[in-house]
C-alpha cells in the first residue's frame, strides 16, 4: 500500500512539473513572440577611424551617412544607395586607444514591441586586450558602420558589452 501512495505521489508530481514546464514555455514564447532578429550588414570596419571620442550613432539620412563614412580612411569613396525609409546605418566608435588590440563590433539587432510601440535594440561589443597580450604600440580608433532594417520613426536603443580577452 505504501508503494501505491509513493507511485501516486510520484505520478502526481510528474504531472504537476510537466504542467508547470509547459506553462513556462508558453509564457516564454509569448514574451519572445514580439521579437524579431534583424540582419546586420557591416558596411565598413576599421581600427583607425577619424572619430577620436567614444560615440554610438544612428544615421537616418544620406547626409548623416556621408558624414559617418567620411570618418573612415577606407570608406571615402564608398557609395551605397540606401533607402532611409527602410534602413538605418549604425555607427559604433570606440574612441582613441593608446595601443592596438582593441575592436568594436555591432553584434546583433533585435526588433521588439512594448505597449504597441516597436523599437530596436542594437548590441555593440567592445573587445579589450588583456594585460598579458602583446599589442601594437600605436594609437588606434576602432570603429564600425552597419546597415539594419528600420522604419524612420522606430526608436533605436544601444546595449553595450565589454569583453577582455586573454592572451598567453
């Protein structure tokens, strides 16, 4: 008889856990249902930009885009026919660093919705050399421009992360 109660208790516990797990998965799917991962196309990346301050920026016009591309030595003649009613250009500038080994990347963009209002979170990662890394002894200004789909009135929020990489 004791075995029957333990078996019943175990079965009841399994049913309750399954129900709880399915409810949790359903809630998670509902939370992420309004999210959409957007493609990020890198336009230009450099460790020697002409932007000397740390700066994150969104270009929503041709003139602003040209201003951002003029900050890259390797992008002066870069021409993209961008429809700014459908796209935005993201600029990520790390500022002046006293050595090489630094890098900045526009990692991903996720469109989200809250209170029936769409917005985009753009994730930017800065890579920093660890104390044991051999680096170039020269000033650098890492930067990157990327293209993402974005409607003109969509808010763009930057999410920054920093990663110190280790060397032998």
